[in-house]
C-alpha cells in the first residue's frame, strides 16, 4: 500500500503546487487524472524521492519515504514524461547502459537480463536497431523495460501514451495491465481513456488538490440516468448552456456540436437522449464542480 497524507509542496514565489493531497493507493493499477499544471508531475517527483515536500508524509508498505528517500529507490521503477536516450546506441546497448546506472544486475548476467526485458516489451527484433530509428511507442516500451528492471514494488509512469498512435497505445496498455498484477502501478495522465481502460481506481487532481478519488466503476454508476447527449447547432448550444449543465461540446463535421449535459433524470433538453455515463463524464463533471467551488471561495474571500 502506498499512503499519501496531507502532502504540500510550495515553490518559491510562493507557488503552491500541492495543497494537502491525501490518497491510499493499493496494489494494482491506479490512475491519476488532471489537466496540465494540476500538480501531477510534482507529486510523481515526490513519490520517486526526487523532490522534498514542504509538508506531509508518504509511506510505501509502512516505510516513510519522505524521511528516507533512498528506501524507495531500490523498490521503484520510474518512466518520466520526458525520457532521454542516446540516439547512437542500439536498443540493447541503451538498456544495458540504463541498468548500469540503476545498479541492476542478475545472477545470469546483465546481457541475459537485457534480452529478457526486451522480449517482455516486444522489442527483441529491434534490439540491434539504433534508438534514433525507434517510433515513439518503441521508445516508451524501452523506457518501461528499464523501469521494471529489478522487479520494483512501485512503478510510476507519467503521461506514457501521449503522442502514441492507436496501435502502439493498445500495445502499451497490455504491458501496463500485466505489470499491475503483482505490484503498485501509478499511471499519471491527462488522457481519460487511459484510466478508463486500465485502472479500477483513480483520483483527480486540480489546482494542487485531490478533488475526487475512488472506484472508476462506482464513479460512473453514480451518474447513471443523469447524462444525456444530442447533436445541436452552435446557436442552440449557447441557449442550452444558459439552462443546463453542459460538460462536453465536441465539434462534429465542422458545423454541429455533439453535446453532453448532466442533471436530474428526465431533465434533459428537448431532442437529447439519455446515454450510459463514461469516465469522461465523471471527469468533466468533477472539474466543473471544482471550478465552481473555486469561484465560491474567491467570492467569499472578497
């Protein structure tokens, strides 16, 4: 279990990147959702022992990793959002170099370990190709190969599917799903589909605060009967915004909007039909509520 309690991080300025985040993250895949600038990367850096928080605590299986960050390094696999490679090295050489940096070895030798890791992420045939010829998805798979070396207890992946084509994304999903069977895998992203596909539990961070957390299926079930969708003109969209809570409006064929609203059952606009709620509906609804709470706090402070 990874336990986060009242975590605060204030940068000079002052800028509050985290404002008292508390989470319980069990074994398996756990999704961390939020827009850019929400504080996700700051949280990832603290969990990986790279950044000291201003306040709060983090424990991994009862060990305080804020007081002793070295305690997590040997049990951590980390794939950051921007992962650098030496383009002149081939895949096997690059992975061997990264394992040397991590101090990871194996009884059968590092060469054999490199081969096993490349096979696990389906890069055996590309082992002798230079990394500069790899696609974005292949580089991400090479990154996850170094992250899982040493059989870490905690694996953190930060925005792993950004920029991947649909085929590479599905391949990466399968790798992450396998990893989540026997360890804690924390997936930080702004792509709701990633969390909906992979994670039984999730949290949403906005403005440095955790605005919701729990089971993804239970979160969807709470919206049952409350989501409706219709395709409308831009003029109609503005009218509906004045009378209903619009959470999504996606342009269709350049002239219409596929619009989703949330409200009480039976209260949808004329021409709209009830639809099964998705995790995107949960996310947009939570973000809307959070913005309203911020506006109310600002008004009260004034």
